[in-house]
């Protein structure tokens, strides 16, 4: 019994331990306050316009119910909501119409697909 305990202690002491903790993020991080939301009927997505407070620019992102991981509080459709998340970084056009007769929205609107999204309200 004693030899098994000693063997276990030696085995556990040989396991390398990490002294750092890192969060794994997928995509490009973003954050700011939403100003408008448009429904893209052909692709069943939402084009969200927001003000990025880091560089004070207006940016557009595409929310998809099928691919976006949505965290609390789920209120991304209304304006004046603070949002934070990650996006893929490549703009996708907002398509209007009924499939297969889809056309890009006029004037041309596009946004980066959102991978993860959380809101303040």
C-alpha cells in the first residue's frame, strides 16, 4: 500500500503544470454600442450597425441565428445596447428578396459575420 502511494506521488509530481492561463478567442474582437439593426430577408441574418468606442468609428456586423453563439442578455435587435464579441473579419453582403431571387441590398450593405456575441441588456 505504501509503495502504491509513493508511486502515485512520484507520478503526479512528473506531470507538467502550466503557470499561465490564456483565454482562447476565435476571430477578431469588437465592442461598442449598437445604433441600428436591419433584417436581411434572403439569408435570414441581421445586419447590426454599431459605434466602436476604441477608435470612434461606425462598424457593421452580421448576426446569424444558425452560426452565432449568443450570450446573455439576448437583446441584440434593439438600438443603444452595448455589445462585445468576436467576428470572422470578412464582410458578407446583406441579401434581400426571396430565394432564389436574392439581390444585394441597395445601397450596398455588408458586415463581418459574428462568431460570439454578448449584450448589456
